[in-house]
């Protein structure tokens, strides 16, 4: 699903910064891969590249069979919108919208007809165990529930890859385990999940770990 070959990202500066020097690894469908590494090692740069939010300055990034380096900006945007879902440390739910409206929102950008959006959003909320809170306001939810709303919003368009940046960073260990249970359910035969984390309890539950050190990203030997 994801194949990086000697991917680098240098920021021109000055001073020039080689934030990512060599990222070489794959992520297959059906697996959860944790990306770990010290602060400043290049994790966010790597996640931005994986998310098609930033472009490598060297190497090859293939996503869902597509060499992303060959794409025009509009094609990159379309591939990002259809293939990827994003979960961040903060849920970033919109306070004045209920759960259903929050989760339905990305579908409007994808051109899904208005009539179909609610049904899809409801299904996504059910899949994260919030079928009973469709019309709840985010402020009335717990932090763990809000993060599940954010996950429902990230998967409502059925992305092949779910990219998560410290998704449990704001959660206690009970809610952390609940979110990890959920991510395990969501990683199916045709979906992959990537989690940037510095928490060992998260990395321990991943199928594999990619370690980033000084811009070098490679699978950690099992
Ligand atoms: P991490 O997420 O692992 O903490 P980052 O990917 O954010 O690491 O950063 C890696 C290195 O690249 C750091 O030295 C950081 O200062 C640098 N860096 C990140 N983004 C930029 C940028 N836009 N311009 C210049 N340097 C950057
Ligand atoms: Mg970072």
C-alpha cells in the first residue's frame, strides 16, 4: 500500500536542513505500523510526505500503486482526498456541530450527494461505537469519545490508509487501549494504519515498527 525508497526531504533554508535523509520501508494492507523516534528525528516530515502534504526532494514514494512523484498538484490532492484519512493528537471537532455533522463534513468536499452523507456518517459513528451519540454536541463527550468522533470522520470516506499522529497523546491509558482496539478493528484486508507515537504501549500493539533516527527511517528488526 505504501512503498518508500530512499525518500529524502531537504528544506532549502538557509540553513539547509536535511529533515529526512533516507526513508525506506513498506506498509502492507492489513497491518498497523508504528513510527517511533526521538524529537527532531524527522517523524512529522515523514508523516507529511506520507500524507501528500509535502513532497520528497529525493527518492520514490508509491501509494496504492501510484508513483506520487509523477502526479500533478490536482492529482495529488485527489489521491490524498480519496485514499488517505488523518487522525491527530487533538480531535479538532467543530464545537457547534453535532457528531453526525462533524463526521459528514469531509463527504461534502468529496462531492458525495447531500442525501447520502448522513447515512455514511451514521455508519462511521456506529463503527466507532458512538451510534447512540449521533446528535450529541462534542462538548458533552469525554476526551476518548471525541477522539472516536475524529476517527469516524477520518474513515467516513473509506480511505485505504489511515495516518495517525500521536492519536492517543491526550488520552489516559484506558482510552488509549480503547482507541487502539478500534484501530485494530479498522485495519482490514484492504486498509493500512500508520501511527506516529512515542508511547511504548502504542508501539507494542503495532504489527511492526519503523524507527526514525536522524532522518533515517527503516523497519526495526523484530
Ligand atoms: P519530529 O517530528 O521527529 O520531531 P520533524 O520532522 O518535525 O521531527 O523535524 C526534523 C528536522 O527538520 C528538525 O531538525 C526540524 O527542525 C527540521 N524541520 C522540520 N520542518 C522544517 C521546515 N519547514 N523548515 C526547516 N526545517 C524544518
Ligand atoms: Mg513531530
